[in-house]
């Protein structure tokens, strides 16, 4: 039991701890995990030591006492009055110093006149040969008369505390990479004796299990420090480490080594009877001879540890050596307040790198196998994050990741222009992640971020493919962000031999709740065949968001097929494409489409929707480009609605224009081709005085319940409004507020005169909100005849007029 200190294990909440009795508060030494704390972090009241903040849970709190040893607290004078307090103080000083000396001796190993001390700061007034364990850096050092130097070869010394050992039954062990029989083991600075077997640990110090690379101990105290000096076949920048043992003769000083080393490079370490000798106690006479300053006794065991350089390094004068140390043995403390101690292994395991599998990223080495091995490992181990550091990775085959369960896969780089995958020979797919799971809502999520995908092959296939066999997934599935998909960025024109281009940019199948954000996807429309789709949504890629992106030179910029219900595009530019956004949905689905704040610079159609419902296209620019054709242009439509199931769709606040040089074709801003319940309002449609837009808004035959607002602006448009004769199509809805009681056949006169071109009037029954037949009284522009089937009169809540 300690006499001069108390030790505690903090629980993270306790602040007050009890000290041993002391003479003065300044004699107390408070430490956390072996590091002495400043007096400003705690207060002392009697024997209670209270921290300002609770020490972290699991930390070792030590409240020690170090009484004044420099001078006596009591100086007796002749004829002075002796009191009990004075005599007690004098006796306590001696008593406390004795207790402290006993505790120090119990924690200190004495051998060969060496003294061991453990503290964060170097001991004062050391003698040659004194040992000091530096608790801050966790190194055992020896004083050579001038400075403190490492007590064992730094390149091969592994230091362990009790926390590094694993309990195995009645023994404790730790693992050491490269462990062999040429090893020295020290406990608190003293060389130990090796046991022949595990059972022999009852009488010897340690046992080596060379098969499993373990060192076993019978028991270890919480404050013990174990150092392992390993003679390895290949350590750091050295070819091997040589260990030579001698049994000395009486007075022997000169020792001849059988293996040469390079003197004066701090690579020789000398031990006498297991105690490290300071470098000042011997002379390195030559590369094979060492002379001790003082002779040793007969029978002394003298050991020399020397490192042999590689032949190419034989003339090196300074040794910068590194050893092998398992990552789980290296402590790591993250910066910042409140962080906790971890191992380097746990930190590095957070992210798997393709360079862990041998990828070079130099643009020359074929990194296909390394990348594929990394993807396989990630999925085999349950998914996670795969990191591709800055570089150009040459890929010569498809990269495939197949997930049978819920292995979430994230492949990320340092940026789309920093981490680039160069697919040299892609012909079908670049990167394909495929979920084969059939379990509903138990599907993996796929993330591709901060990467560039380029190709040097023409019509190279699809750059990124994210596929799910099962579409029933409520969680976010596919996420592609800050990605570049392009031709070979080293080529300045499409005539270069290594230019290349992708057939498709991003393909998804059944990717519900997916998202594409801040991607730049470049195709090629000057070569045959043309690039097909920038983004291709198939199956049930429902509720898919596209934002802050660019799609350039594709036959179709963004296309949603099959039963994709919900495509939402915002702040996205679709440039130099034949078709901007195509939403072609079969019957049975409930497709919604939204485009807000976008730019559609297209040759044929800006937005083409089939059977769309409850869709909004707003605040976007539509531009009929001539970039893809020369002299003979196809007909152009800004927004085209098709499909008999289309309804409740709106185009608002958009600008439609055309390139001045595009002539001789039919251009239409908005075409309500099929369906019902459309609205076009607040749009600006501009042509040229010598090159007008053909149609502003077209309402085709069979389209009904369509409102074309009077706030649309037409400039140089040959036919601003074209109505195919459908029922209840209104160019401008005007509502008469209030209530009017009308009998069947009566005429209603409004206080405001409506234009004589009034074509149709609709009234609504107040009680049932059903429509009431209304005809225009041709004799007066303000008179309307109301017919209804109700007996007597009915209340009309509003009347809408179209003209």
C-alpha cells in the first residue's frame, strides 16, 4: 500500500479527491495519467483536492506528496521553548520523507548503481547512468553526463504500458510485429530473464510466443513500463540488426565484434549485466572494435547491439531510422477541447484508401486491380467509405461493386479535378454499383463524390451506373455530387487521338429518393454516334432531385423513363442538347416534374413531358439554339406537354427566345398538345422583327380547362395564342367577387365592362361548388344569362370570364 500518495480512477464526474497528510500544501503533487498538473487547475482544502473540472473518465488521478528535502522545517536554538507542535513538525518531516523514500524505492529498480525516475520533466542534478522514464513522450532515457539520451535503440524499441496488454486467462500478452528470438525485454529499465515455456513464468520473467508474435507476462502492475528491443531482419532503413554477447574476463576493456557497423552514427548500444552504458563510457575504436573506459569483472555479461547499413548507405553519417510498430500501439490525441485519446489504428480505420491496395494515381500505372480490390474489400466488410487521394488513376476495365445486403458504399476523392479516374478502354460501363438485395427497405445507399471520370475512347459507354434490382426503398439511395464526367481533359479539341467521349453520363435504375448535385456532365455531339443521355433515370427512380448542375452536348440532357414519379430540377443548365429534360412516363404512374431557375439551351425541345401531372416549370430560360445544326433546323418547342393523362400542370415566369440565325423553322414557346387543366402565366416570349416566334402558346384540339394568362408578354410572335377549340379554355380568368342571387334565365350585369371579345363564362354554385351553365348575352358585353337546373334561384359565389 502506498504511504505517500493516493491513486484513483476518474469516473468523469468526480472532482474531489483525498490526499495523504502533509506539512504544506505546496508539497502536494497532483498528476493525471502521469503528467503533473499546475496548481491553477485545482484547489486544496485540508486533505481535499478539488479539480476545477472533472478529470476525464478512465484517467489515472494521483495525489502525491513530496516533502521538502532541502532544509529542515525546524531549527532548534539554545534555551528555546520546545512545544509539541514544533517537535511534531520536525518528526513529521522525517516521517513523511521516509514514507516517500519507501514508495519511491518500491516503484524504482536499482541495478548497477543506476537510478530510475518517472516524470514529465527531466530530473534535476542527475548522475551518469541515471535512468529517467519520460512520461510525456513515453521514452526511457539515460544520462550520459551531458544530456539525456534514449536508453535503447530508438529504431527498434517498442514501449508498452499496462493498458497495451491483453488478458489471456492468468497471463497478459502484447503483440510485436517481427518478433524473433533475438530480443531484449526490459521492465522499468531492468533486463528480464526469458522463460522456456509459458508454465515457467511462475519462476521466470517473460515468455516469447514466436508463432503468434506475442510476449507473455505472469502479471504487471498498473504503472509498469515494458520495453522491447528487437533484432529484426529488416528494420527501417537498415538491412539487419546485429546482437553479440560476451562473457568478460577480469579487467577486460577491448571487445572485437564479428559484424561490422558504421561508427559514430549513434547505432551502437552497449549493455553490461543488462544495464545500458552511456556512450561516454566507451570508445568506438573501429567498425569492429569497442573499448570500454573501465575494465569489467570476470564473468560479466557484455552485450553489443549494432545496426548494419545497406551497402548503398555505407557512407551515411547520420542515421534517421524508423522501426515497425503496430498502429494499435500508437496513441493519437485529436486536437480540440473535449477530445479523447485513441489509437492510430482506430483513426486510420475510419477511411479505407485505394492506396492501401497499391493504387499509384500517377496516370501511368494500371490501377484497375487495386481499385477493384478496394471496392471488394469495402463491401465484404459491410460497406463504408473508400477514399481516392489526389491523382490520376488509370483504369482499363469496368469497376464493379455488387451488394447483396445493406452495404452502404461511398467512394470519394479530393475534388472532381483532383481525383480523376481515366478509363482508357471503357466500352460498356465505367463504375457500376449494383444492389441485388430483394429485402424491402433494406437496400444499400450509393454515394459518388468529389471525383472525375474521363475517357480516351469514343462512345465509351456509361460513366457511372447505380442500379437496384428492388425498387422498394424508402431511404435515400443514389447520391452523386461534385463529379466531373468528360472527355480526356488533356486534349484541347475533339480531333485529338485520345479525346474520347462517354455514351451516357449517369444511369440509375430504381434509385428512389436519389440526388445529383453540382455535377458537370459533358457529352459529344460533333462525333457519330452522338452522346445519348447526360442523366438517365430508369425503373422507379422516384423523387429524384437534380440541382446546381451542368449537362452539355447530349442528345437528351436529363431523361426519366418507365415509372419514375417525381423529377425535380433546380438551378441547372442544360446546354447544346437536342432535348433538355424528357419525362416520358407510362400510364399507371403519377409523374410529377418541377424545373425552377434552370436554363434549357436546346435544338429541338427544352422540356418534353408525357402524362405529367401536378408539374411546375417556373423562372427558367428557354433558348432555341442553332449550335447542333447548320442551315436546316428542326422544329422547336420550348415546353411540350403530351399524353392524355397529363393534367394540373403550370408554366409560369419563364423566358423564351431563339438564336437570331435560326430561320425557316417552326418555333413554339409552349405547346399544350394533350391533356387538361393547364396554366400558362407571366411568361415572356421574344422573337425578332425579321425572325419571329411562330407560336406563343398553343392549345391543341381536345385540350380542355386551360388558362392562358393575360400577363404573358409576346414580342415578335406570329401567333401569340392558338386555341384548337377545346372546352373551357380561358385566356384570362376574371373573378367577380361577392355573391349574386340569380333565378334561372335571368341576366346578370356587372359594374365593370368586359371586352367585347368575351368568348366564355363560367359560374360556380356557392353551396356545392359545382359549375353552372352560363351563356354570353351578345347584346351587352356586361350582360350574362345564367341557366341552371335548380328550381327558384341559386347563390353564385363567383363568375369567371374568358376572352
